[in-house]
């Protein structure tokens, strides 16, 4: 105000001097100046008017915080608070207020003596003006200086899945999402810009509504997700410190909008079928024709039986989801309430997954300054597991009967089965002399779990540019698993039946206290915050197993004798101090800097705290005057960033451990297990990123990112000599690099009043390499003995005997044998002796070189057709199933897979074949080698959906707001050279966490959405 008055005095003083042009003394000048200052201050005060008002979104009537209000032609202005309210003093009656906000068209409003001016801003069509969620806040795309991609609910809802992570497949460049199994409820493995740890976590961090959840899918229903943001470089992730080495996924759940009251009902139902891909096994005739060429014991009697074990084990599954949600509110409070039921039965019989979930989000405007946020959510899940075995359904012989004539299960070791086989002069041809269907009648597994999440927070507006925000959360999880083995089952005979139960409890707490600044100085925009954050977790479980069960009794106290007792407990805690600065000048020149100091209980006092940081720059070149005349250039933006984040272990590797797993004289005995190292510290990931973002002809958007990630001080457990008594000691000694590029192209191919065709193509390239190891000592991966970790190679590089093919002269298998000569050169020869072949790197790896997706959307009047295609290239997988199904006679009692069209088995000298001569008992050709190492690249039609929006006039007649119906299909087509069922899942195998893994099911779904 003082500066304003001085400028006014200056103006009038100069005018007076020009008009009267007289000289006055210094005293006269001082007196005149005082008089004029007093006079015009009174006038200015008299003319100054305080204007109040509210700014709303024109479409949804929701208040808009952070809107800039400037008096046109001046730098004087204000911003709206968290409720969209503002106050501003105006000194001129003819002033014009300019309202502007990211993602909205600017609006000019003449004051004309008004004291209350409420406005509604219309959304801008510019993609760069869209608001997106980032770490601890929001920004518009034009001000973003890090590498981040935002997806809204429309981008995510095409596929029918039980978890949120699966919705990402093929949709974001640099994000590789692959399903671990087609079993209902199975998890999805996600890596962002490659793997950067030797022993630690490689999955990204999940953050939901600002609350840190961990590195696994947070378990929310896809129906309640509003948006998802993937943070990829250090500038975008550094505030999460040691949790952000593998990228961050931000999830926003749905919230209500002011002034609305809506009820939405969504229902989806469909059928699922087993997907065999390129794999099939022989029927009775085909297996007989094959085995009679090398098995002298096979006779035509086997052709009397042709059991289709796959048909017995599989079914047409059912999948369904029903969601009802309400959203509404007024100026004081809004509420979003939602309930969802999800159920899916597996395409393998006997598996049923069920989930009930609910969410309640409240926003309360307690006062003009105080806004309270309450988020409550939870889910209850049950699994019933009597699943048929994919291993058995493919290895069992078609010559063996599954059932007795009366329909009961035939087991060759049970009296009824033995009698039937003897009376009919039949044998059992399967190697294991077992029929898994027998035990499946009695034995089962089941589990249930419930998750409860409660968030309460508030924003308190201290003044127009300073806000204090608080977020507080607690998560409680209870779980129970039960495994029952009936005394009547074969597996239950040894213990006369058994029952085991496991109870688990998990608690996580989180709090964040933040002071946030948002200030506009003319063309300068400053955003900043400082925060303190704390989180801790507690987990414990107890297991018990008893034997001697009376059939049908399922309480532990009914068992005759205790068999096993176990338990586990763990606790951890982290705290952080966060600082962030964001600056923009004239919406053209951008800068962001972040710093996080984090402490973790995973490290000792010597290295308990680590510092993580980032800095980035951005330039909206299209806003420069010299590019204003380029009509075909709508957007041209450049960004660059550098920063360091970390990775911390989940346990306490710095401690020395003793193992209490032995007994001595009836007492617990401790034995050395892990040697302590108080000097181990964080794994550090330094990343560099630069990007170009452009939009051309107002029809095509292009984004190109180049990145380099250096993961250093990687934690590795170094083995110690047995004489020490310890298994090993943890040390920071490894280094891995990832480098690559990410390209996203989004053309609006056709855009007419009735028909539109939009496409998004994303492509990512990544090269992974291990740079350093302890003493450069290579070692085999603990999870896959076919992978060797060695410097100068990919982390997932295969190390095997290299398969050369088949000797045309005699049909024997051939492998490479490498001999090192005295002069250091190497000679490669061929050998038919497996043990003489040389173990070596095959030049292939288990991670993809290229990943990406193509998303198409066609709109014609009220019809919408979407197609989501994902692809993976440059990845190999070891198809271990072929050791059993394609064994060249090694497993006489197993069924065999059919040869592909381009495969050929050796039969006579001179044959050029892919498969060696089959022998009864085999020829070692089925032992691990690159023979079964296959190209697992694929192109998959992930989803196609056809939707019809009911016309508005019909909706009005039905007394509803809107309605749509749709039909969709998942995993319909997969193009691949993989000889198995599903290149995404890989070989069918058993995993203690995920059970038997089998291919993704094909799904045909129909659905309806109704809004009231």
C-alpha cells in the first residue's frame, strides 16, 4: 500500500510541476509533498474496495484452490484458498480482475463496483495445462520437470482384473508389468526402467492418497481408482528417499464433488477359459505311435483308454464384479461411498477367489481456514483351494483311467483301484502310480484376510500463501490360512491326517506433517514445502500343525498330537525430513529441487541416516516470442534432471545373528548364523534424465525420454568360510547400470463431428548391466540356477551348456565344448557327452530389451471401441516343462508334448532334425541346456471393448442420469514363438508364494453402468 501511494504521489507531483512550472523552496516542497501524500492516501483509502468471492470448476462445480487473481495491468493480486475462496482489495472502480489457473481458460471480469464476484472457470483443452498428482502434491504438466506419466480412470478400466497393478500392462513406456499366474487374485510383477539391485527389492513403491503403502499392490478395488501417476526419475521420486530406487506409483481414490448427488451402479459378468497357447500333449493314439518307435514294452492294449486329463482338470470359469457408489455433498462436506464385490473361479477346477471391499472418503470444510479429510477403506478376502494340478494334468498318461465304472476315483494304490485293475488285467502306466483326484476329494486349503485402513488429515490455511497440512494413517491386517490333509487321503496316511493353521497380524502406521508455501509474484510462481515424516510396521505370525485327525474335524484341539509349532516377529521404523522447492517464471522457465534426509532401523548407528536429493530444469520453448508464429507447433518443452535415491533392505543385515533352531540336552541351542557389519549403508541410485515433449498440428503429441541409472553400493551377502561358523556377512560392494529411452506418440488420426480415432503408441528400450561385484566373483542366482550374475553381463543372463542341435549321422544330441589353448585362445568343438559340454553365457537374458503397447480408441456417435495391445521383445525364458514333456524317452511314464510344425525328430542317418533320436531312458538331451531356452517375445491383444452409451433422451425416459452397456474380451490373441502356453507367465511351475503358476485365462465379459 505504501509503494502504491508513493507511486500515486509521484504521478500527481510530476503533473503539478508540469502545469504550474514554478520553483519552490525545499521547505515548500516538503510541505507540498506531505500535503499531497496525506490527501491522496485518504482518497486511495476511500476508493479501495475489498472484493470477496469463490472460484468453481464450470463442469463439476467443485471449488478450485490456488487460482491466481490479478488486477489487470498491475502486479497486485491474490490466490484462492483450499475452499476456492479469495479476498482482494481493489483501488480503482474500473479495475478488471484476471482469473487464471492451470488446466483452465483465463477469465477477465470487470469489477464495476461489485464487492462479491463468484466465477466459474472452464477447462482448457491444452494437454500441458492438465493437473496431475506428483509426490506430495499436484502440478500442471507444463510445470513438471521430472519424468512422470498420469493415467485417469478411463485409461485404466479396460481390462477385467482383481488387482490394480495388472491395469498398467502395456500402457506406460518404461513400465514392464507381467502377470505371475492366471490364477485368480495372483499378483503382477512390475519393474520401472530395469532392475537395479542384486538382493534387494526391485518393485516400485506404492503411495495411495499420499500414504506410503509399500512395494506390493495395495489391494484397492480397481473400481475405486480415480487416477494413477507413475514417477520414474529422481526428480519425481527423490522425496521418497530410500523407498524410491525402483520408481513410485501414486494412486488416487475417487472423491466426491461439490454440488452433486450421484449413485452409480456397475455390474460385470463373464466367462473364462483355459489358454493352452502353442502347447498341447498327445492323446492315446499319438502317444502310442510315438512310443512304439523306441519303447519295446508298449502294446496296442493301451489304445483301449484315452483319458483327457486336461479336460478333467479345467473348466469354464466365472468372473463377476458389482460396484455401487454414491458421491455428493455441499459447501460444508462431500462424501464418496463405495462398495464392491468381486468373485472369480479359476479355469483350473477347485479354486475360488472372493473379495468384498469398501471405501469412504470425506472432505469437511470445518471453517474457512480448516479442511478435514477422512479416508476409510477395507476389504475382506477368502480363498478356497482344492485346485487341480497343472503338473499332473499334463504329465499323466492318457492310457490311465481316472474313474471307476461307478464314477468314483480310481487310485492304483487303493484297494478298490487295485481290484479293478487286476480284474480287468490292466496296469497303471503313469510313473508316480498316483491319481491326484483321489486326495483332492478330501484335502483342501483355505484362507481369509481382512485389511482395514484409516486416514485422517487436515489442511489449515494460515494465510493466503501458507498452509499447514497433516496426514495420519494406520493399516491393520489379519490373516488366517488353513491346510487340511484327511486321514483317508494317500498323503494323509503317514500322519493319520493333519491340520495346520497360521495366524498373522500386520500393523503399519504413518504420519506426515507439512508446511506448504504457494506464492505468486507477478510472473514468478514459487511453491515450496518442508515436512517431517515417520512410519513404522509390526508383523507377527504363529503356526501350528497337529497330526491324528478324525475325518471331518477341523479344529486344532481335535488333533491327537502336536507336530509342529512356529512363529515369527519383526518390527521396523523410518523417519524423514523433506524439503522441496518449485519455481516457474512466466510459465516458461522452470526449476525444481528436493532434499530428503531419512533414517532407518535397518541400519546401525554408524550409517543410520542417508541424504537423497534431486535437481531439475524445464523450458516451455513454445511460449517464447520467436516461436509464436510457428502455427504447426503447439507445444515444445525440454526438461533435464539429476538426483540420487536409495534402496534399503527389509531386514537387519547390519546385525550379527544367532540361529535358535537346534536343541542341546533339551534346551534351545544357539548357533552362529550371520556376522554383523555395522557399516553397511543404503544402496544408492543416481539417475540422469532428459526429455523432449511436443505437440504438432494440434493433432499429435510426442514425448521422448533418455535416461541413465547407476545403482551403486549394492548389498550382497558375501559367503564366509565354514570355519567361521557364519553363513556370510552383508557388504556394500555391487554396482548395476540401466540406460535406455522411452518414446510415446499419441496421434489423433481421425477427428470429425461423428467419428474419432485416437491412438497412443509407447515404446521403451532398456539395457541392464552388472558393473561390479565383490572381488569380481560371479555367482548363480538363488532363484534360478540357470542364471549367473557376473560383471559385464545382464543381471538375468543365462549361463548354460549351449545346445548345438542333432548329429545328422546318428541322431545324438550335440553341445558346444570350449577348450582354452596355451596361447589364451579358445577352440569350440562339439560333443555328444553332456558332462563334457562347457557351461558358458548363452548371449540371452531373462529381461526384455523392448516393451510397449498400442492403445486404440474409436468413437462413432454413441459407440466406442477400444483395443489395447501390449508387446515384449528381446526376452528369453527357460522352458523347464520341456524337460518332462519333451524328454526324448527319458520319462517313459509321462505324457509328451506334440511337436511344433517346424520341429522334426531324427529317424534315420542324414536327417536334419531339431530333436535327437528317442531312447528308452533318454540320452541326457533333456538336461538343462540352451535347448529349452526359448524366445519369449510376444504381441498380445490384451483387451478389446465395445461400449454403447444410451442416448440422453432414452436415459431421461428411464429416469436415470446416464447408462452404458459393453462387451469386452481379454487375452484373445497372443503372437509368439514360445512353445509353452503363455510367454508372459513362463513355464508352469510351483511357487510357495503363488502356488502352481499357469497361463492367463481368456475372458469374455459383459457389463452395464447406470448413473442415477
